[in-house]
C-alpha cells in the first residue's frame, strides 16, 4: 500500500498546490464549481483512504452494533413500545463493559435509542452496570443538556429499581450528581457515605474532583484533594485536573511557545494526553498556532521531519488531527493532503476525528464523488460523521447541484440526532427551491418540525416564496403555521410572499388575516400592499362583507389618522370596481364624526370615473360645488377622467368652466385633451389648445409635441390647422420651427438638407424622449 500511496502523491500534490488558492468552503450565496483532480487519481485516493480507515474498524462488533441500532430505531408493528426487548434478547449478546460502552458511544447522538439500550442492558441477568457505564450515560445526558433527566433519575426513590449492578448506590449518586453539575447534592451524599463509614474509590474521587474544578468550587477542591492524597490516590489524573484549576493547560503551552520552548511544550502535551481527562483541543490549537507563527509549518514535510526526532515526542493521531484541523480552517488543502498521505505511509491508526477531517478535506477540495463514497461507506469502515462533517457534505452537494442527495444526507443527519444549524438548513432549502424541488423543501421543513430540529431563525429561507411562486399557496401557509408552532419568526419578506400569493388566487379573506398577523408581529405593510389587499377583499364575489368590515375596523383601531384609513379603503374599492362599496365607506366618514378631506373627495370622484359611472360622478361633483368644496385638483380629476371615459365634450365644458373661474388647468389636462381632439380629427380645437397652452408661458411638452408630429404623419389636417395660426409663429420663435416640423412630417414642406439633423431641430421645440426617437 505504501508504494501505491507514494506513486499517487506526485500526481495529486501538483493538483492541490496549483488550485489551493481557488478552494474555499461552499457558501449559500456562491454555488461555484470547483476544479477537480484527475478522475483516476481521485478514485485511487478514496480506495486507499477507505482501506486505511478499515484498519481501525472492528471487523465483527461494528456490524453487530449497527444491527442493534436498527432494532432500537425500528418502529413497533404491534404497538408495543418495548418490543425491541425481545428482538435484542434474541441476538443472544455477550454483554461486557467494553461492548456496552461501544454501543452507548455509537448511539450517543440518538438519545432515545441510547437510553433504551441502557435500560435493556440493566435487565439482563448476565450483566451488571458498572461505574464506567453509569458515568458514560450520565456524560451523554449532560452533553445533550438533559441535566433534568439525570437529576430526576437520581432523585427518584425508585431510580435504581430493577438495575442489577456492582456499583454501590451511594457511589452512583455521588458520581451522577457530580456529572450533572449538582456538586452541592453530590457533596451531601458523599458526607452521608463518610458518616456511615463508607468511602469512594479512586475513580469516584476523581470524578468529584473534576466536577468541583469545573464548577469553580476551589475551596472544596482543596479539601477533596487532601482526601485523595491521604488515601494514596494521587496520580497523573489528579495533576491534570489541578492544572485546570491553577492556570489552564492552554496558558502553559502558550507561555512555553512564546519562549520558543517547543520541545518542552510538546513534552507537556504528551504527558497530559496520557491522562485523558483534560480537554486538549484548545492546547493543541495554541501549539499549532505558535508553530505556524514560528514559521515551522510553511513546509509540512519539513515540519514532520523536525518534530519527529524531538525527545519524548512521537507524532500520534491526536496531534495529526489538530494539525489537519488548523490547516483546514486556513484552506491549506495541499498541506492537508500531504499530512493524510504521511499518516497512511507511516501507518498511523486513524480515529473518528481523522475520518471526519478526511471528509471535510474532500468537500473543501470539491471532490464530491469521493466525499459521498466515504459517507456511504460509514458502516463498512466504522465512520460516525459529526455535525460539522454533515454540514460540509450537504453544502458541497448543494454547490454541485446534487440537491436530492444533499436532502438524503440531511435527513440521515437528523435521524442520528445531529442539528446542522440554520445556515446549512437554509442552504439546502434554498438549493431545493432554486432547482425546482419546492415540494422536497416543504417536506424538509415538515420533517425537521416533527423532530423538533427546525432552526429558530430562518430569515434567508426561500421555501415560502418558492411555494407561492409555484402557485402552492396553501402549502406555503402550512409551512408558515409550522414556523409559528416551532417558534420560527416569519420575516417581512415571507409575509409579503404569502399575501401576494393569496391575492393571485383571489383569496381576500386569507390576505386580510395575513396582513393583520403581519401588523401584530410589528411589521408595517407598504402602501401598495395595503391597497392590493383591500382591493382583493373588495373584489370577493361573496355577498358577505364581514371580512371587509373586520379589516376596516382593525385598521381604524391601529391608525391615528382615521380619515386616511377610510381613504385607503375607498381607493381599494375603486380599484376593485365597486363604487357602491366605496361610497358606503365615504359616507361612514361623516357618520362617524369626521370630515372628508380633499383626498377623500378626489378618490371618490376617481372611483366613479374609472368605473364609468359618469352620472354619479357629475352628481357628486355638483354636490361638492354647492358646498363650495370644489378645488383645482377636482377639476383636473374630472377633466382627465371624462377624457379617458371618451366624454370629450363634457371635458371641454369643464375646461372652459375652470378657466372661467380663474383656475389654471394642469399640464395633464391639456395633454389628454390635445390627444383626444387629434384622435377625433378635431385639429382646429387641438391646435387652439396648444396655442393657448403656449401663450400661458408654458413650454411645449414632449407628450404634446409627439402627439402633433404623429398625427401630422397620418393627416395633413394638422398642418392646415397650424397654418391658420400665423400670429403665434411671429410672437414665439420655436412655434415657427414646430410648424415647419409638422409640415415636414405631413409631407407639405421639403427639408432634405435638414433630415440628418432632424432630432436637433425637434430639440429646439421640445425635449426629446424615447417615443420621439422611436417615431423618427
């Protein structure tokens, strides 16, 4: 195997060093494609890695443990929750302390299965739980933050009933409460033991001492240490625990490395590691960081050669793992590859951390097929991925657009009790949506919710917008309800997607409930969102107006400006084509003790005109005039609305009436009137309005100029009407140029020499816009 690895090194090292800068962890915002090494090289590498890992896998016990796990997880067919007892008993297992610890370690992320096996083992006649097994289950419960279960188990008078064990009850109580962090209760039970003439053994003393150090009960630590010393129990474990009390291993390593005493720092790490009770990750991280700062890791091969001969220092798997972890964080993939091959060549036996580091390496390097094959071989090689490894694999598969496989991996992680975090969840959910798998994204949310594994903040999750875009609004509402039950905050964007989705389906009742819930959550809907919801509610075919009334009353209760709220509903009813309902709301203003504003009058008038209720519009306008409430803006709305309703003569009448009252018509009034007159071929009146408009001191607008030139192309009548307006041309120079342009466009004036600069001539008369260029 050594020769095969060495022959592979040259081909892969060249690839890794050339692409190192381009490799980075996949992210949710950038699904880039990674450069990949030669296919043959990748296939050889994964085969060698799997062969290497198999050397650490127990050949028989691991398959048996997997079978036990399947039995523990399988649902009961007959409804008996304890049917697994019979299935496990039928295996005729030979239970030993080591085997039980292996099963507990393998199932530690599936707490339910772990507790079921522990309970089953306690009732087997050939096995008694030991200090180590009790300590293991307590540590697993503590690691899952289930302190309450530990305390309830210990507090119960029948907590140990049915458990045949060689461990004394008093020992178990002290150890259990110590592991649970209840050192006060642990000390009480220890005092009761001593009062009865009983005592802890070396294992129990050190568990209690470690718990007291972690809880920072340093006065009591000294007392327990004196007891350990008096009984001759002092050993390397005792010293390692006290290191945590005095200053911390990481501080010592940092101090030695800062003095460039790397040999002593390495020797200290080796001595402490033998103890096995002190967390080493931080110390190794400081050690590796110091080596990098000293320039010892610039060349990995050189580093390995330098560090190996150090006195008392032997490169072991723990140190390799720490070094690989540091290099992975720095995306130094070429060096990671060098270290992995070095470990294989030297015959270093890998452990779980090595396997997880290898999977992360494959993911970071873009070796998707190799990473997936390693993951699928986990039962064969005894590989238990961590949450971080699962996250890397899911993100890498999403980056490679293999979203269905990423979905299966994510579900597998949840089955094994792993929580991959909000970011990975959003990456997968969004990748499913972007690849047309919105239904799978919905299932992902449902499964995560059922297993209480739904992240609490999913602001970047696009499941709800994707379902709404696909027309599956009911599914989107279901997902939102799951979010609410799971404590996941619905974002502003999610509410907007849900509301517009219901609007597209003309479900005004649901849109109204959603906008109310949105406001209850503290969000302020936009004006257009209000208008569209009200419009949808008003457009509902049902004769029942309870939804409309409820929404109106709710908005009135929240808005300080009540008339503004009424105006919003008047406008919504007008857009929905329901002027009768709009008038009902308008009348409510006065009935409830408020006075309609100018905006209220304009909206009501527009509602009549847009829905071609001309008689009602005229009647409403005359009512306002009798009250003396007609303003310039109302005339403007009336004229423009009548023009758009093809009531040109009425519009001209109101224009004259407006001028007679000394009010100046708006630019839009002139624009729509000129356009309508030209459409009716009433060019004399159109040119007269243009003349009047220009005499008022206003410059010809792009809209008016384009209308004149466009109609000049269609008819010579525009130019003929213009020629009868000579007096204007003499007083206003640009009007003469506009008349010549009308003659050119109507074919009455030759202007060959000027055609190339026609846009320059037009610009002297009025500003050019896109319509002008299209017409040219």
